[in-house]
C-alpha cells in the first residue's frame, strides 16, 4: 500500500483524505454462502471524492467467523 501520510489526490492534488474499509464476496461459493472473503481499504479525497482501493489480506479465522454469522 502507498504511504498514505504523503498521499495526494491524483485528480485534484488535494492532500486531505478519509480512509475506510469494506468487504466483498469473491467466487461462486462465497456468493452462495455470503462469505465476504475479499477485504479492501479505501482512501477518498475530501475535496473531489476520488477514491482509490487497496486490497488487504484477510485471515482464515475472519472468513470462518463470517461464514457462521
């Protein structure tokens, strides 16, 4: 992942941002069982709302817990 302390928006060059996370399903079985095994971190420019996605690693225990909930 990019060093976000030095991040600036590639569209408007603004340097203030918000970060967040989201999870999504990957393949056919994970869609059927609603297991969200893909994890991403987002960096969003506060001025123009341009958003970059960075894939992050998920642990197997998170995937098992997600399956049972």
